[in-house]
C-alpha cells in the first residue's frame, strides 16, 4: 500500500495519537547528539532546546540563545531586543478557520504574509531534521495553531504549532508539514491538526492525505486517525452539525447490502467520500482491520455492527475526536448534489465520486 514506508521517526506521540513533528526527525531521546546552532530558543514564556540547525543569518548564530517573538516569529540576538520589540497582534494575519474553548486556528497565505511564513519555516527547521523549504513558500497555505491562556486578567494567544499544505497539489496532498512545539505536546494538539486537515479536505468536496513517505511514528499517528474516522463512519457516529456528511452517511446505508448473518457491505468509495480519506488509505485500513472482502469482483468492507464494536474493544481503538465541530468557522459553499434513490443492493454508484481522490504524506516540504 506504500503506507508503511518509513524513515526515522518524526512524531512524539502517545500510542501514535499525538503528532509532534512530521518530517523524518527523531525522538527526543535520540537527538541529543544532533548539531544545533543554538543551545535553546526563547519564545514567549518558554525556553526550548533546539534539536537541529536552521539556516538563520550568520550574525544571529553568535550566542547560545535565539529570541523569537511569539506574535510575528521575528528572531533576535538579545533579550533587550525582544523586550523592546513591538509588532502586530498574533491574530492579525490570515483568517480564522476554527476556534474552541482552548485553541484557535488561522489560515495564513504564504504569498500574502511571506516574511511571517519564512520565519515560521526557519523556526520549525530546528525541530524537523529534513525540512528543506524556508523561503519559496508562496505556493503554500499555513494553518497556525494558537493556544489560549489568561495572564494578568487578559486573554493571550500563544503559538503552539502549525500544519501546511500546497495550494495546488497534483497528488491531492492535504498536509505537507506538521509541527507541535515541545511545550505543547502530549495535549492532543497534533491529533487536532490532523483532524482539521481532513475537515478542510471534506469542505473542498474531495479526499486527500499527508505527503509520502510517512515516518514510522507519523504512520502510526495517521493509522490511528484512519481507524477512528472509518470506524465512526461505519457505526454512523457522525456529528449532527455536518449536514453534508449526514446525507452521505444516509446514502451509504441506503447503498449497503445484506450479507450472511446480518452483515452489511460498504463501498470503499463511499467510505472515502464520507471521511475525506483517500481511497488507498481506506483500503489499507480496512485490510489492516481484517474487514476487506471481494464482492462482485471488487473490494468491499463486510461487517456486522456487533463485530465492529468487537474490533474496537480488541484493538483498543479510541473513537473520540479532539475537534469541536461547533468551532468550525468555514462552511460548505453549496449543498451537495442529491443522491440517487435507486437501491440496487450495492455501492457501485459511488465509484465515480471518490476513486480519483488520491494523495500522499510527508513533511520535508513545509
């Protein structure tokens, strides 16, 4: 399937659920010998050890520390420069696409806010070993994650991480690079970013996935998400706020077919359409869970509801989502086309809707 090709790991996770950085980096325990230009960076209230060298200008490589403004990500040599620095509010760039009680996500265009995004890429290089793009970023969109907190009675937004994607991807990749800064790991922010990347894909009425090849831990993180999303779709546990997905789920049930002993079969194309997951990743996940069958000469998912729940228990699959669907600030541009009322006992009508939706994942790029 191509999903298990892996370089050294780039994800700090709890059983694959929490993405730290996607790009072939290593676990923190493995990178103590990595060559860095600075002993640490100072950003906001955090002092963070740098893991890898980043191509900052030579004049900023003289001291052990690099000071970074958490609002504009400008880098400075001295603490006093940071203390005297003034800039725009952290949320002055781009458009909000998601907000919940503790976080907010902004979409920032690399072409419109080039300096900010270049600073972001230079910062992320210190935690992504094989990141290669720092300046030619006009073709990317950046989704910046801020974490809310109250300090001195005022609401503050702290930069916590981001993911990026190409504006136009021939492979239909929905994620090029993902990073959660070390102080914010272990809080499911990586999971949130992955979920949001797929929500944006579904809003575009297509399917997608991360660039390939995935690192080993990146693969485990995505496999965890694919299992969770697809099992939820099979069980019909779709958020009530998703009108389009509700209609699609209803249509999927309509196009299922009774199997022996109460089992049903599901089209891979329909599952791909509902979840936004590219079809080869659906195929891999269903095969990995032992749910793949051949019916009428094509791959289908064959399962009974009670068997799905048994698999969830045996594999210890967590079905909960980090995303709050009420927090989505972007909507569908138009209603989906009406589904056909024909019930021919199969899901073949879905073939043309998702079979072309293919993409891959990595994080070298951005």
